[in-house]
């Protein structure tokens, strides 16, 4: 099994800031296998490639703009 390189990992806080969600949400998504992660001791490290390419807040605002167009 290939393990991700450390440079390909993000802390939960970094992933949460990138996605514009809480750290609890990132941990829940990891536990629910929506995000790939590795455990380092008691801490999660999120695999950068498993994150959506567009942050959540930006994606959601684009969807709202499209809905409000005539």
C-alpha cells in the first residue's frame, strides 16, 4: 500500500480553512470516508488530493448565483 508523502498531507485545521468548514466537519468527513486521511498518533492528516479542487464556500456561492439568474 502506498503511503502519502508528508508534503501531500494537510492538518485538519488547514483543510478546514481551505474548505471553509469547521474542523469538526473535516474530522467527521474523514471518519465517514469522504476524505482520505492518515493517523499520526492521535491526530488526523488529510490527504491533499482527496480535497475538492474548489473550496466549498466558493462552490456554494457560485451555485447560488446561478439559481438567482433569470
